[in-house]
C-alpha cells in the first residue's frame, strides 16, 4: 500500500493506492492552511482501509514548487509517517505530476502552477523519445515572458499542450499569444493526486527512494518574515 500526500497548493490531497490502483482519495480546497486538515485526512484514509501506518509499503509526497508553509506541512507529515512506519519515502515534483497524464499526447507539454505576484512556475517537456524529459530549465516569472519565449522556440511551431493548475487563469492570454499553436487542457485537482500515486509507485518499484534527512521541498519563495528571499530550492537546516 502506498500513501500519497500533496500540499503543493491550496488544493490538497491524500490517496491510498495498491498495485497501481487508487483505492481511496481525498482532495479538498484549504481556505486557511493545511496544518489542521492534513493529519485528520490521513487518519480517515487509513482507518477507512483498516490499515495502520506500519502496514504501508511506502509514502509519496509532492515536492512543489509551492508555498513555503503548505509544503512544510506535507513534507513534515510524510517524513513523520515514514519514520514511524520504517517504510521508504519518495518525493515527486509537482510540475511533473501536472504534466504526467499528457506526456503521451504526442504534443510538447508545458505545465503551469500559480506562483503568486502575477507569476507562474513552468516546466516544458518534449515528445517522442524525449517525452517526459525537460526541454528547458524550469522557470518562475510573468506568463507574458514565458509565452514570448515559447513563441520563439522550435517546439512551438507545432501545437503545445498547456496543463496544470496555473493554466486556466491564463487560458485567454495563452490563446491570444499562441493562437492555434496552443492546446489548453482543463484542470482537475484530483488528477495530480492520482499521478503522485502512480509515479510514487514506479519510484518505489525501482528502489529510487529518498533520504529522510536530505529530502526537501521546492519552495517558490522563502516566508515573508525572516532573512533574504530566494525563488529557487531552499535547503532547511536540520
């Protein structure tokens, strides 16, 4: 049994999967924060299946990019459960999760997440033998700058599929800037959770687990109170 935990955005989720099949999933919009909601959701999910933490085979957690506080909650709970159960932990990037179900579409894929401050986080994936592989470094910036760059790249001479939670708010802009070269997919929060269960299972089956001591989320920004801010990966001191 694999337990999947996602607190990358306001849409959080917990799923329980076995042998590639999701047995139960809870997805909700957190209007305040995930701190008070995540553990009760985990407890209800396990109780509903008649399982204890020690009966899990592994835990998968979404790494972001995402908000500082939200990702800390998910990571802390995932690490605590892995430590308590003695089972392996794997982390998967949230942009990879958003892109997962579209990677075999035959189109280049651009996954978007809202980064706040009128910016988006984005990742681009190739087609054919390069399906699922990054075609450029992940970026955080205004969507106008992203679309201007994509409009000049060879990949966007053919249609590009845009997906992810950050896509619907910018769908009109995407179509305006790229016209017929843009295929805009809808977004369902639960799909990201199902992708986490699947990609987590693959990682566990290949033994590609993560170290509890070193695994960290990808924060969009440091918290507003405290030292200097950075937009790249932040390494916490343990």
